[in-house]
């Protein structure tokens, strides 16, 4: 995605900014799908893509404020992103525990 042109109309700017939020939501959903199948390398890769999108969004948005309708859409998108994030964290807990044990030189748990 490219930063929206600052000469865009308010409606076009709103749409451009919402596209960033939607792209972040898509990436977070893909992260969740990868976490569900235990593809942690893909989760990490997508997390990096999310970080880039968030940085681009911050730059594009600047001090711009979304209209009330767009702010409601953004809020719903953010709620879905947070739900995805919570489930990813829940799925990652056993993997992170195994990683901690491996780094500490302990064998993997028999439960995994």
C-alpha cells in the first residue's frame, strides 16, 4: 500500500485509511490461521507485515481524523483484530513454553 495523497477529499482519505485497517485485519486473520495449524514461522512473518502496515498507517493518517461513520467501522475492525490477537496469544502459549524450555536446555514436555 502507498500513503494516500494529502490532497485527497475527506471521503477519499477516509476510504484510504480504512483500507489500511482492513489490510491489517486481513494480515491478523492470516496470522490466526497460521497459528491454528502451528505454522509459527508464518505467524512471525505476518507479524512483521502487520508492523509495516501499522507504520504506514501512522504516517498516512498523521493528524487526520476519520468521520464518525468511518470511526465506527474502524472500531469494529479493531475489535476483530484484538480478538484475533487474543486467540493467537492463547495458541502461542504452549509453543512459547516449549521454546523457553529449549532455550534453557530442558527436554520438551511429554504432554506436547
